[in-house]
C-alpha cells in the first residue's frame, strides 16, 4: 500500500515538473520570436536642403498646426528625427 502511494506521488511530481519545464521553454521561445519580429531595419537617407512636401488626395485643405524652420551649424549623420503626426 505504501509503495503504491509513493509511486503515485513520484509520478505526480514528475508530471508537474515536466509541465512547468515545458511551459518555461514555450514562454521563452515565443518571447524571443516576438522580439525578433518587432525589430525593424534601420533606414538611412542623405539629408538635403529643401522643403518637405506632403501630398494628399481628397476634398479639403491641409493646414499645418505648427510650422518651424530647421537649420544646423554643422554637417553630420542624422540618427533620429522625432516627429509625430497630428501632435500639437
């Protein structure tokens, strides 16, 4: 009787440990896959002097909420241009 009880306790422990290890493996691999999908390639372009032109089709007019002029004292590589569409 004691051997049977011990057998079932060990079996239950093995099943629980296997389930926890399987879940940890699954969660780790799906998190890595999601992180790989969210990474985007960096796009670069040469900056040049000129106006930014926005075009749209449809009825109505495009009126900017704010208009600013940008100038730089030295040349270099622009890494980030932080702009948000529709932000005041």
